[in-house]
C-alpha cells in the first residue's frame, strides 16, 4: 500500500517512507491511498491477543515490511506494558465500560503509538546507517511517551517542545528527568499551539529538514494514527457481538488524533453507533460539531492540560476523508484556516459524523467525585471529560487516556485519597534537565543544529 498527502501535491510514498518523513512536503498529512475494507475480516480476529490484532491490522498498511519482521516489531513494542491485555476493558455497569489506555511505560494512551513508532525509527536507522533527529510538540503526554520510546537508542536524537508551566509537574519530570544524552526537552514560553506552529514551520524548511534527517513524532505521523486504530478494534471485539453496532465510543481529545483513529476504524468496517468528542473548556472541537464553527480562540490552562489545544493537527485528515478524499477541497480549507484562523461548514455529513460535549474545571472535579462514589473507580481529569450526558447512549465505551496518578493534586483535592504510582514517585528525586527556548522556528533550528554530533549506530 502507498500513502498520499491530504493536499495532493506530494508523490505517493511507501509506509516506511511516510513514517520517516512524517509531515508531507506540501504541508499536508499522509493518509492511505485507499482505506481497506475490513468488514469481513474483523470478526475473525475475535479472541486474538492485542499484539496479534495489531500485527494483523498493520499487515494491510506496512506492506513494505516482511511479515516476520513486522510481527517482531509489534511484539517488542508492547512488551513493556504492565497488563497482559495491554488495553483492558472494564465494565462499570450494563451501559458503560472504560477502556484503560494507561498501562504503558508512561501511563498514557500515547504509549500505544509511540512504543511502536520508536521501534520503526530504530529499524530505519539500522537499515540506512544514517542518524535521525525526531522533533515533536506536546501538551503533556505525547512528549513523555515519545521520549520513552526512543530512550538511549543509537543514532536517534529526540527534541520535544512543551509549553512552560502548562503541563503537570509529573508530566514534565517524565520528559526532563531521564538522564539520557539523546533527549532534549525544550520548554517554550507560550502555549502548545505556539509550539505546534513553530514545529510545522521547522518542517516546512525542506532544506533544513533534509540536512538533519528530521522526522515527526506528533500525531501528524501516519503510524501514530494507525497504531491507535488497533485499541478500538480490540475493545470492540471484547464486547458482546450483539452490542457492537449499538456502542458509542466517547473520546476525550484535544488534538483530534485519538478520536480520528476510531473513526477511521469505523470507515474500514468496525460497525458502531458513533463517536463522541469530549473536550475541556478549550472547546474548538465541540464548537465545530455543535455549529460548524472551527475558529481559533486562546488556549487556557485547565485541570486537563493535555487537551489545552485550539488547533487540532489531525483535523485536516478528517476534512480530507469527510470531503470524499478531495485533496483540492482539503488544501483550500487549510489555506483558508491558515489565513483567517477559521473554517466553517454546513455539510451535514461532516457535522453529524460525531457528537460532542464540553466540560469546565468545576464539572471535571464533580465528575471525578461522582464516578468514585458510584463505582469506586478513579478517573483522571481528561477521562472525566468523557462522562458527560452518557444517558444518551444505549451502550458506550469511555476511553481512559491517562493514569490518575499523573494528576495527584486534583485527585487528592477532590477525593482525599492518594493516587501514587511507583514509576512516577521515582522521578521526584531526579534532577530536571530542560532547555528554555523562544517559540520560534529559527531558535529551534539553531538548537537542533548545535546538537549534531557523530553518532555510532549498532
């Protein structure tokens, strides 16, 4: 299978090429040339392990990787998860289940994609003998997961931009206390959107990107989205078959990649009732699905910092698929958005493809308390955003995106219980090493250049 840009002005690429490049040279995002129809295939995977489903799924996309090697990559990627199922499905009552996506090494759903992406980058360096520089931006969890997936790997440097003071203390420590010489956490004075905008500008400098073999670790990278499709399919197959088509997936999201992955699985044949986008008070996605208004406001700090985003980078893929894979229409929409900071539509096919909700900080605390009182179950502030108006669904699966131990202040203040985790407690005594920079492409490129030293690869 080959992959094309959402903007239509880049030659098609193989899976490995698309993963290596990350952002398409024309500024678009890579997508499969054609989404495969898996409708007759998925039911045959019932009862399979998580890694087996992941391997079977990726065989349709990573067609330039030999089956045996692909299977080994997948099994290695999920070897550090602390639960035998990787993504256990927990039933709270007859109508509500929670998909726990926090059993990876950094206790967040980003591990599902970034452990595998780390293996793919390691494979690339081994095959080519050329070192690479991985650049990403994070609102909290992506950075820690990306860094963990690439810790100490020969031939790979990783640079992660994050907004100073706008990630939790433990999220910062997960990035800045590794002690590894190939890790560069870069704190910028601004918002996540500022970091992401600078990142895209750096990638837009083709001469620079090629000179340092730059690659993208954000969810603009195709492999990230495909890896996240897998846990939807896994959870769906764990449900009784008679509930498959009646189930709604409820997804806390800020950058849109998490819910987009489920929607893509649906487009490939996973029959479900629908998807709900759950936002915090940075509600650009809620406003879009409620009224068709996708206009940028100012991102504000909340109790759910990983969702403090106004520009959702994966929204472009959604527009592309929602407009019948029309690259010209997508390109025009993104150019309008870049110029005006706004995009509007009245297309019912796009607007009715998902529902949405919004939750402010007071509601988040109320929900954390209510879920604990009703079920004896602790949810983190992001997952809490998914528990709004669930009575509207016949059956639903709420995606739990992070371990509550990553947000101890909120949990302890709300529930008066401890939410410690050994891996996080160990970070508290380590020295923080970070690199403050301006949120500008020039400063970031200069910093990356300063860290270019010969690296021996295995």
